[in-house]
C-alpha cells in the first residue's frame, strides 16, 4: 500500500518539471536566485540524481517562475519541451507504445512518475472518447498553469510520436484567459471555456493512430520494469486525489469527513489541516466528485434529475438541481447534450 503524499512530503523528483524550469531560465538568462527565492531549493540540488522536493516547494517555484517569465507562454513552452526532457523506462514505454490507446493506458497507470500533478479518467460516447483531467495536487491557484502545461505536452507528444496533428476539442473549467492567443497557437481553435469539468474530446478512431517508434518487445520490457518501479515507490498519489478516490468508491452513500479521515488513518482535524495546505477543503473535493458523477449520469447515461438525485443521495430532484447550479452556474438541462457530438 502506497503512502499518501502531503503538501510538505518530499515526493516530486527534482529532475522532472523543476529541472526543466531551472534549465529554461538559465538558458534565457533569467536570474536564478530570484527563481529560487523562498523555495528552499539550491542550485546544487539540480545536480543530484535522486533529489526530491515537496509540493509546497514546487508551487513556490512555479509562482516565482510565472512572475519572472517575460511573456505569458511559460506553461506552453514547458509542455512543448516535456518529452525531450524525459528519460528512463517510463519514457521508453511511451515511445514504444503501439498506438495512442496503448500510450494512454500506460500513462494513466504511471502518471505520478510522469506528471504527478495530473489525474485523469476516461469516458466514452458513441463515437468519441473523453479524457477528464483534474489536479492530483489540487492547488486551485495553479489550475490554469497545470492545465496549459498538460494540454501542451499532450498535443506536442502526439505530434512527435505519430507525425500527425492532434485533432481534438478542449473543454476548459475556467473563463477565457488573457493569453488566449497562446491557446490558439499551441492547442488550436477548438476550445470551449467555462465548462463544468476539464475534458479533452476526440474521435475514437484517433486511438488507433500508430506511433512511429512502436516496438512491442521494448514496450513489454518497459511495462514490466515500470510495474516493478511502481511498487517500489513510496508515493503514487497526493492527498486531494486520495480523498477523491475514497469519495468515488462510496459516492452512492453520504460519506463524512471523519469516515474518510479514518480510512486515511488520520484524525478529522489533521485531514482538514492537511487539505488546507493544498488550498482546498473536504467540502470542495466532495463537490468535485459529486459534480463529476452527476455529469456522467446526466450526459453519458442520460439519467433524469430524479434518478441522479436518488443515486447521489440528495433529498429530492429540486435539492440536486440547486446544488448543480451552485457548482456550475447552470441547471442540469443546460448540459444535457454536452459531449454528444
């Protein structure tokens, strides 16, 4: 059983995103001492192979980077460079995947060692697949940064590994940003903002897009070694994602904070405090899970408000409709045909 990573747990490999940020800033001759201010990270740490930093240190580093970067494209640039800065058995697994579908399954299994701030799940409609993305680490103030980084790396990796342009639609859970031109540049024009949850949608046929470096023997080798590494790692999930996971398993019951705390071997007070370090609360995470389940039942299964209210343990359909409007600003009927194209 893997331990859950807290905000102060040293669980982020410095050779991943932190080292990429460090190298980019040094290359662009941006003052490194300003980048590292308040992070408790030192330049020599980037020379260590197995050095780790905490989620709090990572968030401070990113905030510094955003402030210092002279333009509004930092996350997109980091996403473009992501694949070329990776190495090791997990990278081998991605490079040697048979096609886009196999790479997705491999990614989802090992995301914590690749992009630990991202948590994904998949839905299917008749002709399309939908990848839902949430932040494993919560940190709502960095939601836009991590979203830009993640989607930029997805589009860039797909092009590098298939020599084809990624054809998909991006539904984003925030309003149209001031750097919208960067979205058009790096992601294309199939964008929709102010959506209830973050989703990447594409035709199911895209899953069969072959990878140019596909090699079944090398992939199986990477899969075996990655599985071994997975069970050796002390951390493979952050606290907000762990809470969501427990809530999803029991979404048809009214699970309380003390019950989740007990499952995580924490006191209720400690769980509250630990979640506060991620700038989130149990109620916020519970609302996220209920919204995701409600959207699934509404959009994918076509359930009525009455049935959704019953399954999610609301008192009645009116109570569910009020909660849904509080979460999204709209009534359920507004999203009835969402993702139906």
